[in-house]
C-alpha cells in the first residue's frame, strides 16, 4: 500500500520537545496541523481533520523525543496512554485508506462498523481524560481544607448550657454492672413446629401389656388413653404388626 502524500512531501517535522512542551504536554507540528496532541484527537473525533492526512510516523517520532525529557515516573504513564491512542489512530487510518465503494456485501458493512467503533473508542478516551482532569482539579481544590483543632471560642462557649450532673459514681457503677451481667438466653421450644414422634415399638408393647390381662379389648378401648392423633395412628399400626406376627388375633 502506497503512503499518503503528506508522508512523502511537505515540511512536516515533529516539534522538538523542551521544557515548555513538558509543562504543557505533548504537542505536534505538521504541515496541516500544529498544536497539542489532545487538540489533534478532538479534531479527528469531530471529523474536522482527515486521519489519512496525518503522518503518524512523525507524530510517533516526536513523542519518543518528548519522552526523553520526562522523568521515569511520568514516562510509563505517558507512553502507555500514547500507545493506546496511537493504535486507535492507526486502525482508523488503515480503514480510511482502504478503497471505499458502494456497500455490496457484508464485509463492507463490517468495515464501516469497525470505523465507527474506533471513533467511539477515541471519544471514550477523551471522556475519561476529561473526567480524570475534573477529579484532579477537585482533589487539588480540597487539599487546603483542614479540620478545626482548637477549642470553641469563648463567645460561643458562653452560649452552651451548663452541664449539671445528676448521676453519682455509684449510679454509674450500677449501670455498668447491669450492662456487663450475662443475660440468660431465652429457650425456644419446638413443640409448635411439629408433633412429637411416636414409637410404634413402644405402642406395641403397650398393647401387649393391656391384652395380657386376659380379656379381649376393642380398638376404642386400646386408644382410650391416647390424647394425640400420632399416638392413635401408631397404636393402630402396632396392632397390625402384632397381627402379622401372629402375636394377637382380632375380629372385625
């Protein structure tokens, strides 16, 4: 792919960095643009400057020279930020240099969608940078705040009501004793949740004990002392188990 005409002709030179460039951020000076790098991104994002007319190689060379004048603490942040933006601009330029015709297939549509996504990424970068600048300004504005470390002025102290103690030391001791005395935990019963389980074996032994008296008993007589439905059911099942084991006999 042949390079654009701005990369081969014209007096495009990257601005020589210095103390002024470091103080005001990275700036570029090209044949069709001269100013801060952020302004260049703004113009590209607003489609007021064609990305295909920008020599990204000269912008990169100028940024490398700009990094040499920064200290090591700022160099990493600046370089990381520039790499993200430079990659986005490079993708935009590749899309812009590809032949654009009528939309005849899905690939052309995808190409335009990719370009729109790249522009959206550029605008997102601008939004985050402006938000970070806003937060930084707020932090700087609040650094001068200090909390009050002196006593209240006398004219205000006179307006406060006099504190009158009505509680003695013994009263405080009694309150402390009451507060630190362990409290008895309330017992929570489970009777209201479900009926207690009834053992069929125990009910079978109870039935056998009644029948050993020698007289036949009706089922109503067997459950005469049962006060719960569970006991009645368990006693009935006990009778069936005893009958199946031929321990008792009954007539219906």
